[in-house]
């Protein structure tokens, strides 16, 4: 099946610093990628939709200035958590639909962010 | 926007018994309903999906049913095994919502040996 590669898998950063998470589609072109956040023992909450060549669309309540999304190519989307705080510690995961007509989505491995 | 509700939040069954997890959705335009299994710290794994043009789909011990009129769909696992223990999520998406997957709250399934 299609492969979505996400890096890093784990990152620990200090409060106030920024962290960049990359999500790559390895064997298909992803014009759209979705970014989710998952707190412990909770569901995956959609944060934003990343669109190649245009601005990302953020879900209600998600700060676009804090969670910067860039989708500069058909195979790469990045999420930058700016000025990270301990409450931003979470599991971040991207997904890309392989085929819009079929609706299937492929997930990256996820990134465990810990802000200390 | 779409809202997906999932029940129960936890489910404990004896090995060999069946497990049923139910979800309801709000957006009648949704037409794709996948089920995911997630183990701790890992990405969700698609275990079965169903589209709105069918009412039931089966894959070995796993089946999914869809009632479009009532806007609910269910996951059925038969002959459960300890390795089925995990968190299961339902989701819904459709063209009108730009194919965003909206997830249910999850069900923690424990299969007791």
C-alpha cells in the first residue's frame, strides 16, 4: 500500500522553542494532508488540512500562528509547533488520502512531542 | 460539520466471545466509514471500511454494518482473541467535508484469555 513517512518519531524540546515535524508521501503525490493531535487516552482530533501550494485550513480552536503548516511540494507537508509549552505535549500524526474517490487515508508513524 | 459518536468507551469480553462497537454520525453527506485499530504509541491501522453504497462488509472475523437511514454503523468482531485487545476508532468522511476523517472517541477492547 501507499506509504506516508513522518519524522521525527519522538522529540523532546524545551519550553519556548519550536519543533518541526515532517510528513512525506513516498510513493504517491499528496495534494492534501491532514494533521491530527492525540492526547493520551483520547481520540484523534483534526487540527488542520494542508493543501499543496495554498494556505492550510485550520479547524475551529486551533491557533494558526502557533501551528504553522507548510505544504510546499506534492510529497511534503510540515507542521511547526512554535513557542512550545508543556500543554502542547501530545502525539501528532499526519495522514494523506490516496484516492479521493475511494476515501482511503494513509497515516504517518506519528510524532511523540514532549515539551519540558 | 461532521460529528461521530462511539460506544462503548470500554469493552471487556472473554476470549472466543463476540464484540460489537457502535458509532453514529451526523452528516448525511458522509459516504466513507473506516474502522481503525490503534496500539499504544502507534499509528492507526485500517482494519475494515465500508462505503455508503453497501450495507454490510465482512473480512474473516471482522464485519461492519451500515444503516444510512439511521446514520449508524457498527463493528463486529467474532471469536475474539487476546491479540484483538487494542483501542478501536470509527471514522467518517465525505466529499462535502473535503474527505477529512472525523474520528469517534474510541473503544478500549480487552479480550480476557
